[in-house]
């Protein structure tokens, strides 16, 4: 029997486990996660009002409930409090790291560290009930917000900032976040990109959702649209549809709505300005197309008032102690999923997902990525199984103070979240802190 550890229970981890068990009936897979809850960014990165995408948890659940797959939550790998990668390698024939890209790219501008300046991921983690997230008072005293970035995550956070309580109450958003958003005095969100509408990375479906929000006006500056060079009809299908939606909003007369989302383009952040010791505005430089798909500065500046700034300019992988890391790409060096040490494949060590290829693609992109890595593992299996490993690694984990949360523990958390929702007169409501999650996991 080939015993494999998959580190990370998000889509890439689950798809890797699925590929392994489908291709070889002699494989046993333990899916490890540092959180007591599975599903990774599907649970903690998808906005609560996107029920269709969140329903993907159903197919991931099927993988984790397979008789040859075992979920082990609460297992931290690497770092001062985690299980060393070298020790994990001793417990399994192969280890596949599917740890994603755990941090955000920085803007690299003065004032970025001011109170009121956050990454979009920190905000998403808060309203998604990630146990590492803190109630940082994101919306306290906020009337205007700036979201820097024009991808789907930027659209998500802009939408969540102006969503009404009536639309969010049926979701699994934690109660504290729901109460905070419902009481918010925010009236305006600026979503800003340094390039033009044709280069925006959001999907048309996500974009159109903004125009369907009750009590929200979406505005687009016609000047920004005019700056985009070329004939929109010559654009590829996806950006062409985006530009068509934006042009439709730009042509609409102004409406008296309690909240507004302003989509801005050709503005590059150069500084976050302080007012009273915290963010009070963002200074942007107006950019212009350079004729090569990029932009150049014009030397003209504009200050946009904001008491909250969320940067959404991409994710980045972080080093995992015990593994090689390429700081330029933010990934682990690999060849077809095999981890490379000094350019040579390291026996029994593999990667899949964003830590393998960088933060690109959509959830489904993880499938072929996982299949490639799984194929590499199974190709190497005859050599890997010659190594002696424990028949069951869990006793060895417990011997070093790691007490994994099993699948039954996760089911107990699900029951506790359903019970909390019932008490609050809602559906399922997420538990939002470590102590509560772990206490719920023990009730089984």
C-alpha cells in the first residue's frame, strides 16, 4: 500500500487525493490541514452570498468521505509550532504540499502601513469567519472606501461592503460580521485599476452582479472608457463583454441611491495619506496607455478620500519551513509536481495548486494541475514503497503532541454551526474562533 499525505484540504488538495485514489486502488491518502475545517478557500475565500460556488464543498466532501481517504484537521506542518516537514516525510511514502498562496502582494507605497489599510484577504477572512481573523474594526467611522484592484476578489469585497443585511442574513456569514456590515455608515466604494477596462481581470458574471445590488448605483467615468485604445469589437470575448457592461453603466443617468460603487481606471496608487493618524485618502497618479499593453504615468494626481483601503492586487506563496522556495515566483521549484532540491527531484516530495504554479486560474484549473502531480507520485510509487513507514501515522503524530481533528470532529462543527443558526433565527452560521471550533469538534 502506498501511503500519501496531502497537506491542504482545499480544491487542489482534494483533487490530488481524488486523482490518486481513482488511478490506483492501492493508495491510502491522509489529507492534512492546519485548520479543523476542510475545503480551504471554498470555505474561507468564497463570499457568503455566492452559494453556487460554495456548493462545490459537496463534491470535495465526496472525496474526503472516500474509504481510502482520511481527513486530519488541526495538523500544522512547518513553522515553530508545526510538525517539521522532514518528520512528516518519515511517516508517509510521499507528501504532496497543496498549501496555496497564503499572503497578499504589497503596493509598496508610502502610508501602506497606516491604520485603516488592509489586504483584501484580511477583510475576506473576517467576513468568512476564518479563525485567524480578528475583528479589526474595518468599518468603524468609514464613509468611503477604496478597493485597489480590478479582479474578482476586488469585486467580491466591493459588493460585500455595500450589501444590505436582508441579502446577507440567509447566508452563513458570522453574526458579528453581519451586525457590523448592517450598521455600517459607508456610502461610497471606489474600485480602482491602474490599467484600462479592457485589461481588468474580473469575469463578466461577477461584474454584472454589482449592477443588481438593491439600493446601489454603479458609475463608470466615460473618460476612462475613452482612454482604452482600439476597437472594443476586436477584443477577445471576455474583455469585450466587460467593456460592454461598463459602457452601459457609463451611459445611464445618475440615480439617487443610498450607496454607490465607482469603477475607476487608469489610476496608479502612489501614497496613502493620513488624517488623524489613520488613512484619510489615497493619492493616485493618472496613467495613460503606452501602446504595448501597459501604462505610463502622466504626472497628474488625484486624491480620493477614504477611511478604509483594501488592496487586492494578487496573492503570493510563502516559504514552508523545510522546503525549497523560489522568492521570485513565490512557488516551490518543481518538475511536473516533483519538488526540486538543487535542481534534482527530491524523492517523495511533491506540490500541487498555487504553491506549484503560482496564484493563477480558477478553482477548476486545479484539476489538471493535481492530475499531473498525482501521475508523478504514482509513477514514482515502485521506488517509494520500498521505504518503511508506520501502518498508521496518527499515533506518531499524537506522540509529538499533535491531536488531529478527524472527519467526525468536522461533522460535529457542522452540527454546531447549524444549531447556532437555529438559535439566531438564521440558517447555518459559521463559528469564528479557534476555541469555539475546537470545543465543537470534541462533541461527538
